[in-house]
């Protein structure tokens, strides 16, 4: 029998917004079992000082206390943009977005045609996600429908997944007919509803007909929409040169305008990147409540294993009242750990002398803001009471007089650039709905 209550003794950081993160030293988090369909799932009942929590709940029957008092509890991460089928091209040479796609990414994605290969890789990727403490997000597969099935059946967490749609300007080995693309959208949107995302790869590779059809199917089934927008300037010029000759698009002057015309903007839409946007485009995104997935480690210079796409102006986006959250953009981004993404966000803004890019903000944007992008902020995203008990435990930095949530997060994230891969080892355990689904000690 699973206990009705679990109390975990640990330090706690609970992100609330860009400026506020609740810190509890010598704390405890209390989980309560939810008896639904005889599953063993837990929600957060309460958290606070260890003393208070033990006094209030320690006497309960069927209560287990776990002592992790040298560890720090944070919510599970939410990664709002990554390609699970690009795991092997993360560290390949990235001279430019378009050549990296053609040279490495597309040939690699073509391997996923094999169901056996896809299934095998999805199991490995499931392990990787838990090791870095990611428990939700918005995910791109390849053009093959089974990459959606495999991700949704094997990844533990709250994910929405889509198969990329590639009907034009794509290599022979990775192109599909309009008819195949529509069939896949129809079947998968109908099957997975809100767990599915209609996913035009980006405007150059997906014909307007399929984008229009996808938008309608998403609306009908309550599915999401995700695609790439204005990542590099070359890409923008390419898109505009392609669409200016297409009937109905002759007068459209912006990249966002093309997506708008296809019906792709809206509250359930997540646009990847959105770095180079005009004021007019910001208004379109804001009015439609479209959100942006910002991928700082992918946008970072080539010398830092990114694609060198430029600096995302979060201040401009926030001024335009557009919601945004952080994302790893594997494989454009080199590392899956959201700790690396947070560090990249803070450092790239610091280098450009832009203020207020704090770790407190980065943590909020890597957790609760991501839940908002997925329309799941009432159930997941931080450690608030009555949310699912989705969290990670990491080594707690030593207590320092006068410390703040910001200083704790900073010391946690201080790994030199050369050792960035070490972020992958930071998470000691990952918990999904109160169950410990990964424990680093069990790896060895
Ligand atoms: Zn991407």
C-alpha cells in the first residue's frame, strides 16, 4: 500500500513570478495521495518550515517521512520548444541555421522513418528528460506520425507533441505529400486532442494549404499549434521571397503576417524564437495571445555551440504584452538541461548589459511561465498547494548569511562554460505526481 501522505524534508525554492521566488531553509513539502482510478498519484498539500509541517501532518496515519535535508526542492522544468528527434545533432557544427538543417539535422531525422529506431530512441530520450528534471513541454517529432505516438507513450510528464509538416522545399528523403500531411494531422489531432500540436516545421517547408487545414483541425480538436518564427534574418528574407508569389499572400509583408493569414496565431500557439520581429508583428502576436518559446542557448554564438541567431529582447516582448517562456531547442540548443538554458539567458543579457535578467526570472520562465504556455498553470509549474507534486531535488548550496533565492540559484548555476555538460548531472532525483521516477544513485 502506498502511504496517504509523504513528507520530504528539504530546502525549497518556489518560483511565483519574474521577481518573486519563495525560499524556505530547513523546510518540508507535504504530499497527499489522490485516490482516483486506483492510481498512486500525489498532489502538494502544503509546504513550509520543517517544524511546522511535522507538527501539522507528522501524526497522520499512513505517513512516510523522507529526509533529504541536504537537498533543495525546485519545481520540475517545463521546456516549451525542443526537437526530440535531434538528440544526435546537438553538438554538430552550426555555421548557419539553413546549412545545419540540410547537412546534419534533416538526414538524422530521416532515420526516424523506422518505427523500431524511433521507439528505441524515445526510450533513451525519456531517460534523458528525467535526468535533467524536465517534466513537461512542447515537443517536435520528425515528419513521421509514430514519433508523436512514441513520445507521448514514453515521456513521463505533461507534454504536447507534433509531427513536423514538410510538404515543400525539403529534401527528397524527407518530404511528404499534402494529402499525407493532412491525413496525419487529422488522425493525430483527433486521437490526442490537447496533447497534440499541429507543427508546420516553418513557413518555407509547409504549404499554405496544409497550414490552413492544420489550423482548422487544431481548433476543432482543442489541439495546440507550434512552429518557428523569425529565428534568423536569412530565414525571414527566404520566407518573404517564397510567399510573395503565392496567391492570396502577395500583399503580406511580414513573416508573422503569413502565419496569421493561415490562421495559426492564438492562445494555444507557441512560436519558437521570435527574435527579429517588427512592431507590427508584435501587435499581431499580442492581440492573438500567441506565446513565444525563447531559446537562449540555441540563439547563442556558434562559439558557445548555438546557431548565433541573435539576442531575444525580452523587454520588448514584455512591453508588447506577449507571454514567453524558456526552452532548450534541442538540437539547435546544445544541452537539454534547463539549468544550462537559464544560465545562458542570464549570461547573454549580462554580456549585452541588459538589466533584470536574473536567475529568479529565469527559473520562473523555465517552470510556471512554461505551464502558462501549455494552459496548465492551475495544475503544474510550481510548488503551490493543490498542484501535482512534480519536482526535482538538487544539492542544496551551503547556507550563507544574507542569502536570497537569487543568490542560491546563482551559486547552483555557477559552472564554467567549458563544463556546461555538468548541468546534466545536477539533478539528484525527479518526482512526477509524487512518485520518484529518477534517482541518480540508482544509475551506478
Ligand atoms: Zn526548433
